[in-house]
C-alpha cells in the first residue's frame, strides 16, 4: 500500500479511525476475504461519519483513484449477502 486514504481535517480522531477501518475492510475484501458482518459493521461506522450519499460517492472515487479498489462494488456485494458469508472482490 503506497497511497493515502481520503480523509477530512474536520473529522475527529475517532471518526478518522472509523473511516480508515472501513477502507481497510475494503482492502481486505480485495486482497483476501472478509466476513460480511465484519464488513457491514465497518460500513455502518463509516456511514456515521459520512452520512451523505454524495460525499460517500466522492470519497469512494478518491479512494478508487489512488488504490484501484472499488468500494461501491464491495458495499453492494455485502448488502446483497447474508451474515456468515465471506465477501471478496
């Protein structure tokens, strides 16, 4: 990993941790796999920091531009899955 996460200087330390944890969950889905419920917990924490769909899309695009990982694809897969499933790209 040789890139920076898209973060806002307006976020608290705890919010930054939640956003970084979410992007690490996306990375895990691409590099290995992640339990759906673990991913959804990270996504729910992310949504508390970034409740706006427009801002979410912007941040996802910024992350994809630097990492090549499509967060939307993983979120969609997780939302369509069931607990106990493994999510992977």
